[in-house]
C-alpha cells in the first residue's frame, strides 16, 4: 500500500501543519526542497536565506527524530530541479504514492503553481487550509462581504470576541478595546532599552550561514550578526525573554525610535511567526495570561495582541481577498525609481541611514522605522510601488508577500487607494523628530521647509499634498494640510514644488519610464 507524499515549505515549519496532521510514519514521505526558484524570485537578504535553510534543515531533523521519512533536497544537490512544483513531480516519479498532500501556501505566486499540480501530477491532490491563522480566508471573506470599508478595528474586536482573549464576558478587559492613546510615547532621555538576547546560531544554522556566504555572496546584507531563532524551542526562548524582560514596557514606547537602537521594546518574533516556529494564537494566549496573572499591564498586553490578532490577521485577509489585482494597485500614480541610498545607506538623512544600516546588519527594522522613515519617504517621493515592494521583500527576514504587500502598498504608501487605511501615513520630519533622536544627528534642519538645509521629509511632504490635491482634498482626515496650504502664497507653493523636484533628481528618484 503506497503512502502519501506531504509537502512542507520553508515557512510551514509547524508540528501542527495541516499537511502533517494524519501522517503515517510507516509509509508516508515528507518532501522538503531548497530551490533556486524560491531563493531567487527576489534577491533576498543573506540572513533571510540562511534563516529559511536553517529552519528547514532543523525541522527536517526534528521529523526524522520522530521516525518520519523526509526526502530533503539541499540547495546544492546535483539533481535538484530548483522548483517546488518540479521537485514534487520528481518525488512522485521516484516511487508510487497514493496522494499528494499540501497545505495552501502563503503567496499567491507560488499557490498558483501548486494549484497547477492538480492537472500535472498523476495522483489525487489534497490542498488543505493553512489553519495556523486565527481567521481563515473564507471567514475573512465572510466578514468583509457587504462592508463598504474594511476597518481593522472592527475586525480586531470580532477576533477578540471570538477568541475570548482579554475579554471579561462580552466586554473588553479594562472597559476599552484600544489602549493606543497610552502607547505613543517618545522615549525619555536617560531611559535605556533592555538588553536584548539574540539567538546564537546552532550548528545547523552555522552550516546554513556558511552555505549562503558561499552560494549567494552578492546578495544584500551581512551575516555576522545573525540572531534569529531557527527551531521552535529557540523561538519560545525568544518569546520567554520578551515576556520576562520587555513586555511590560512594550506599549509605552511602541512607536519610539532611537539611533543605533534597533530593537527597543519590540518582540522580535515576526520571522518565527511567519515561518511557523511560533503560532499566533499561542503567542496571544501567553500574553493575555501575563495580564491575567497581574504580571504585565493591560496597555502593553492589549497593544501586543492587537498587532498579532488584529493587524497580522487583517493584512493576511486583505491580501487573499484582493489578490492578484492588489499587486497592480498604484492609486497615486507613483512612477519614480527608488533612491540608491535605500541600498547603500549613504544619504544625508540620519534617519534613513540608520534604518538602512540596521536592515543590512539585522534584516530587521521595527514597525515605525518601516512605516514612517523608509515607507513615508518612498511615498512622498512617489516611488513606484513595484520598487517599494521589492525593497521590503529583499531587506527583511520576515518578508513574505502576504504580509509585506498590504503593509507597503496599503499602509505605508497608500498605493491601494485606501483599503488598508483611510489616509496616507504622512507626518513630515516633525513626526520623526517627535518620536526619535535622529534629527539632532542630522545634517538637515528639521524645522526648515525649503532651502538646501531643509529636512527632505518636509519639502516632500508639502509637495505630496499639492501633487495629490485632487484626490485627497476632500479627505477630512488630511484637511489640516489643505487648510495650511491655502494660506500660503502661490510663490511659496511653487518654491516647494521646485525644491521637491530638485531633491528627486539629487536622490535618483527619476521617472521609471524614459
Ligand atoms: P512587534 O512590534 O513586537 O509586534 C509583534 C508582532 O505583531 C510582530 O511580530 C508581527 O507578527 C505582528 N505585527 C505587527 N504589526 C504588523 C503589521 N502591520 N502587519 C502584520 N503583522 C504585524 N511584518 C512582517 O512580518 N513581514 C513583513 O514583510 C512586513 N513588512 C512591513 C512593511 C511595512 C512598510 C510596514 C509598515 C510594516 C511591515 N511589517 C511586516 C509589520 C511590522 O513592521 C513587523 O511585523 C514588525 O516590525 C516585526 O517585528 P517584531 O516581531 O519585533 O514586532
Ligand atoms: C523564502 C523561501 C526561500 C528563500 N527558500 C525556500 C526554499 O528553498 N524552499 C521552500 O520550500 N521555501 C522557501 N522559501 C519560502 C517560500 O518562498 C514560501 O513558502 C512561499 O513564498 C509561500 O509563502
Ligand atoms: Fe530625518 Fe529630516 Fe530628521 Fe534628518 S532632519 S533625521 S532627514 S527627519
């Protein structure tokens, strides 16, 4: 009696994966393949490649230790066909199987290829739901149906009610759904973030790092400070450290930024969650338990749970609801090249250089750096969304299109025209100055609006609102910008526009066409 072939992808490293739920170790085979199609569809950061290969190899070893037969195809295997679909077909040709079992994958691109196996493979294909998310794709579709606007806050409340997380009966703990008002503090002078424990690479991770250094020498990023968990035990240790040393202050300084302070009070768990080493519901239950035991304040626990149960589930729902059309959206007609300094970190802006240096060293930046520094700047310049997407997909170890794209095309650049947010996240240099210590170290002057020393975020901010006046003028959430612009003489408006165009040319943000 032939067994079942079960595919496990590089971001499906969970014991509870639906493709493994009824595994029979006596006859079934698990297929895992390191392939160039996945390793090169964007030119991933070296740490991302090392992370995926290390995670996959550790997971294969974990399965083998349980007595499971794993057909593991390493990246440098001479017979590797370097496609997930072609490796499935090769495995099916190597021995008879009764069925192919797959858990639906995270990206539309690869899911389309996996769907094609239904006609290309000569066995039945059982495509299973990815039930590691709290809200399934069909539940999200049902929630979204008939709603004119998809508002994260309402979705989040439903998730809280459904899961019972931080609930007292049918009411939110503490009488409020949202403690954001308590959570937007600038980091006070003299307050030092906790010392963060990174994970020392285990032997399998060290070998993966060496392979990536050898095989992908030209990819972006450094490998020296690799500190990501690559097993579920390591991921739980990262969560333990966060809960015991960091969580109680997470809420207060969630939006703060500090020069050469990459991690602050953040969880550092996105890569582990996205690969399946941690599960969102188990993380949220753990955090809620800390509040219930009186060990962590509600504003911190609610703020953290909101990110996972709210935002993470919401972006995944939006992605699958709107793809593939979502990936073509460019509501503001952005048409410029990404400036070269997103790669080199050699601009004259202290904030941008700090974020680029951080991503090069750590394949990580925290949310406000992604949103209000690199994201805001790309939006204000008018960088084409494809180039914005590419940069985010390359530089972050936690990047998968399902989570990256709604954040870039939606939240950060408004290219989706308002699905993810009701207004563009534009805050000029003033916001960065309020939330960080960058501006004091910068060659530009954050108080100036025009002239050679003016902060580029300022001049580009006002130019942005002028360029998009027809579209944004009636959006009451940005009405303040148009009230201000209306008070300025035409000559000043023209001066801003000329200065903005000069800056675009200086930064290499030239038109994509021509
Ligand atoms: P914490 O700040 O500690 O938050 C805890 C967890 O909440 C995160 O691990 C993450 O799983 C979840 N979370 C928080 N915000 C979001 C969000 N907006 N969307 C989805 N999940 C969220 N996150 C990714 O995982 N992959 C990406 O490719 C990615 N690209 C982004 C691009 C832009 C432009 C922006 C603005 C945000 C992006 N994010 C992405 C969301 C967020 O910035 C990261 O999840 C977070 O910085 C990861 O670090 P952390 O684990 O320390 O997070
Ligand atoms: C990201 C990634 C990389 C770099 N390499 C592999 C790989 O060699 N084999 C594999 O199975 N998965 C890899 N992945 C993860 C996939 O890209 C991911 O499963 C899809 O993008 C769907 O989310
Ligand atoms: Fe960034 Fe402007 Fe501040 Fe310089 S002055 S750090 S460019 S916000």
